[in-house]
C-alpha cells in the first residue's frame, strides 16, 4: 500500500534571512512580508511586456533548442525571467530566484532551494513548445518557498486570461473567485495527464503504461502548470510525472493542495521540490485518487 500521501505543503521551518530589511524566523513572517497583489501585478506586467507581444510573432532566430528538438527556449522565456527576477527580489529584499533559464545557465543556482533565504521559483513560459506553435496553452509560474516549503503561488495563463493563486493554509482562487474542488463522480474513469512521450525514456514509458488500464484514461500532458490548474478546477483527476524540476511543479502542487488534493511518489514519500525524489510521482484531486494512481505505478516500477 502507498503511504505518506501529502495533503499539505510541508512543515513550517525556522530560518534566518533578510526579508524587508529585518530578520525572518518563520515562514509566516515571510508571508507577511509579501504583498500578494503586488506579486500578481509583477507577473502580469512581465507577461504583458515580454511574452504576449511575441506570441505568434516569433522570428526563427528567437527560438533555440536547449537539450534537444523538443526542449525549446525563446527570447520571451529569457526576457520574462529577467523581468521577474528584478521585480520579485525588489518586492522581497533578501530573497533569491531559482528560474528555469538561470538554472540552465548555471546548475549551482538550484542550491538556493535548500538554503536559508526565501526563494522565488520561476518558470517564465511553462509550455514553451505550445507558445512557439501559437497554442494559448502556456503559463507563467511563480512560487514563493522557504527551505522546501511552498508558501504562495501564481499561475498565469495570459493568452487564456486565467490567474490562479494559492497561499499556504488560505486556499486558492481563480480570477479572484475561490476554487472549490468537486468530488469525482462515483465509478467514473480517472482522467490522468502523464509525462509527454517526447520527453520520456523507454523505461519511463513502460512504467507510465501501467495507467493504461480499466478505469483510467491517460493522455500526454501539455503545460504542467495548467494541468495542475485543471486538477484544482475538477477538469482533471490527476497527473503522473517522471521529472522533478521545481519550476514546473511548485506552483501547481500548492494549488492542488490548497483545493483539497494530494500528492506523493512511488516510494511512498512526499514529493520534495528540493529534488532527490523517487519517480514517477502524482498529484491528484484527493488522497484516494493519488493512492490509486501510485499503486498502479509502483507495481510497474
């Protein structure tokens, strides 16, 4: 049986770091130092300045490969992350940024996730492939974390006009309205988004194929951040992912947890944004759904 399904976002950890010019000793103090509306405004402004003007307007030289033909980066990714890095660290002096593009340039940046300073985890364009192809299914993801604990998150899909926010212990909202997850229909098949085949190894494909069974309908994922949002809105039952990049998962995990969902890994452990997880892992609309997905995956792992 799979145990250690997480339905919260971790334990509060005492830290020492400069926040707003003062020592911050708890996660609660970090949260009190941040104006959520100001962060939302910064996210919207970064998208308006650097992402949307380039949507469906990219020139060929503005799209590059990182680790292969399916792993793309654009000028919008880089400039939006630079914009957010400046804005977010200004809003919370003493904080650091772990962004997807910064880590690609210097993997040592990841160490900040386990440090004592508050960290902004940033994916400037989650779903870059969709963005490049003119598909509106992409998002900007920002999460505030402290020593691995998720404190607040912003999931913004500018082309879809969706802004989802979550705050530890205070619930989640979509476009200013509370998100309240509905219970799955009795006996209904589970709709599960899984790691896209273009980004998985043969072994990962084999394990994920365990979800191709009666009562489960798997499909390749698009933007990970939007898949988590669909769990929070009840449009999707769960995800099963075989990679652990913090910028892809942090915002969505908090969103799912704050709407009553759960997550866990095939080792029966909570998923850690600091890394070192047994994979694959799941996030789902409730603990029972998470256990069902993990049970299938663990049997094949």
